[in-house]
């Protein structure tokens, strides 16, 4: 770190040794105002260092708060991040690949809430990726909990993007945060199951693919035919995702 700055040193090889350490560290650095250094970035992955998706998170965090950053380049295993105060209210982020847009949102959403600042961010890339939460998880699970805490947040899926799609995933989502006060909530148990569903989402693929997926869900998990559905979309390149949802009281 440059002279005069005291940074928190983070070993990116700890735990899973993946990108989550990077994203959480960036978010907490912005929230607390503390500089960080991260070494051994994604050391636990087959291709360690920053990939396009992770670099997009770094650059989004930098834009959000005007941070000074060193090491922000593809394959970098070392990063210095010195945050500033959140000033930006509008971000346009293009991952440039089918990397996960939802993980970029994960990096900037909570800092914007904590700062009580308005933010509108448009993120281009993948919206349904292996090893990342799909858009529906944020919409149906994550955001309702934030709303219960008083957060004023909306997330809109403008266009689906799959890892197999062309043109950098082709997906787009829009995040809007409005200033507001947060309050604590307590969730200590899960109530009885009130509903469940399985949805096979198909983009430019034969229907029988979804039918086979849902047949496995029925045979292996005991879902009924009424709980299963196929949804065909035309706003994306070729792709497929199977969504399973369980609602509890």
C-alpha cells in the first residue's frame, strides 16, 4: 500500500478461495471507508486472479465511490482499493462477457443502502449463470428480505442473458435504490411449506428439453404436474435454466 495509508490485509485464498471474498471485501471497504489490500485473489479456482466478471465488480465499486485502485486488470492476483465517499447516482456497467450481473449487483447494492444514497445502475452481461444466483433469486428471495428491513430497492430484468449466449451474454438488468432508513428483522425459523414450483425456462431451444427436466423433478423430488411449467422466452440467445422455488409461511 502507498505510504500514509493503513489498509486491511485480506488473503483471498482463505475459505472457498473464490470471488465472494473479493465482492464482500469491496462492499465492506466502501461502507467503512477503510482501504484494503487483497492478495491471492481467487487462489482456489482453476483460473486464479481477476476474470472479466470480477474486474467488473472492482470497476463498479471504484465508480460508485471514486476509489483509488491498483491492480485492476485481468488475471491480477493482487488488488489495492482505497475508497472515497459515494457520489455517483448513475452507473452503466458492461461486463463484456456472460459474467454474472447479479454478482455485480451484490457488490454495489448494500453500500448504496448503507450510505442512504440514490443509485440507478444498469448492468450488461449474464443474468442466469452457473455458480451464481439467478435474477429470480434476487427478485424472489433477497429483495423481499431487504424490503422487510425498509429498503427501497427495485430490480428489473430487461433482457435474459445465458452463459451460452452470444454478445457478452446479452442480458441486462437495472437496479434502482432510493434513500431510506433500514431496520433490523429477525428470522429464526422456517414455517410450513405453502407452495412450490418448478419452471423450465427455454430460450430458442426445443420444448422437449424442458419436459425432460421437469420429468426428473417430478420423479426425484415428488413435484406434481400442476407444480411444473415451461416458459419460453424470445429476448435472449440460446439458453436454458431450471428454477425450483419453495414458499414457506
